[in-house]
C-alpha cells in the first residue's frame, strides 16, 4: 500500500519480535496501515522482544511527552564469558571459570536481590548513545575504542525466576529499572562482581511505563485487522500520558481545535504550568497547560486521537 495519510491517529502497543529493530517495526506498521506518520518510543535492540509503544498519525507528536521512564524486563544471563556487545550477538572477549556456588538457587536469589537500589553503570560500547554526533555502536564497529561516561540508574526490583544448569549456567531474572538502564551492563557487571564473566543471552521487555504486555498486538495480528479493529485496540492516550483529564464542552472544542485558550474552569487545583488532557467524545484533542487563569495549547490535535476510555 502506498504511504500516505490513513486518517488513523492512535497509540498502539506492539509486541516486537526478535530479529527486528524498532525502526523495522515502524516501517512494518507504516506498510500495514498505509500511514507514513509512524514513530516509536523506547528503543528495543533486535535481540530483544516485547513491549514497544508506537504512535500513528497525529499521535506521533505524543511520543516525546510520554512518561515511560520505568521499564520491566525478563532477562537471561549466561555466565562464563563476556562479549564485545555484552549480549549473545557479540564476539567473546573474555572467558572465566564459573564458581559452582552460583548454580545454587538460594545463592543466586540472594545475589539478584542485592542488585536493588541506585548504582552507577557504564553503558555498552555497542549502544545508540551519541558521541559527538555519531552513535557509539558505529564508532565501535569501525574499530574505535569507545569510552562512555558512567550514568546513575536505579534498579527498583530484581527477582530470580530460574537457574538453568543444563548447558552452562543461565539465570532468568525479572527486573524493574529506571530510565536509561542497560540490562546488558547489569549482566556484564554481575559477572565481574561474582569473580567470573557474564553476558545477556535473552531479553524481553514486559512493560514500558504503565503499558504492559496485555495490550500488545503482534505485527501478524495487526496485519489481519480492519481499521475498526485497530482502533478498538488503541491505547488510552490519557492513561499513557499520566495527566489529568479536562472534559470539553462543544463550544470549547471549537476553541481548542483552533488553538485558542480556554478558561481553566473545572480543571481543579492545578499549579501554574501543569498540563492536562483536553478530551471530548473519547478523543484527545490537545495537551494544554495552565497559564494564569486559562489553559493554553502545548499540542493540539484537531481531529482527535482515539482511545480515551474515561
């Protein structure tokens, strides 16, 4: 189908499959829906699967406003070797003997639980972080020695789910982490702290901010759906934004569509600069903020973004 404007404006949660980049998913959604305006929030590596939030049509303008800071993952960590990419895609750069005690579930559970809290980590050299306008992974692939600055992150929760010793030692862990956390770095650093070596051998994102697996569509499911079915599976943009809702009257809707400010009215006790979602008949028509005693436009969506269920 030729790319153009489909008339669809919504947020979707896609279950990204292994082997595709986040950009590959965007291109697939463009072809399936016939809509050139498609973007994503929260990049996932090709070697990872799971929740990827996609914006279609006018909702691409929401992607930068979404608060998807916290992420949840199911991670598989293999002990015995480090790799150039800190995951199974890279070349082995170091091997080390694995202490037998790490195969004991009680020991493994205690080690994983000890990860919880703030920490400093160095991102993988093969990452999308920009260094003087060039991606770190491009520099690494060209043979440069990449040194990335330490970043401060937080591991909110870490739980051991399984210890597998059938082919070497692999731990499966559930992780809840802050924005900017690299699970590959957690795996690498975990190996080093245990006096051995380790890398990430599997990763699935189970939630991105408030958006979990339950609302996800596979690309195959999306391909089989009618436009009506796609819209029925749209995420609630107000819930995704995490902002208060401001219901609009018919006359206010016309003002909002034209970008004219409206009285704060029923918006409650907002602080100056606080933002609200402007909603009418199940559609988000704008994200506005309090300026004085009026609400003024930050972003306006004249045709509305579908999916509001409140």
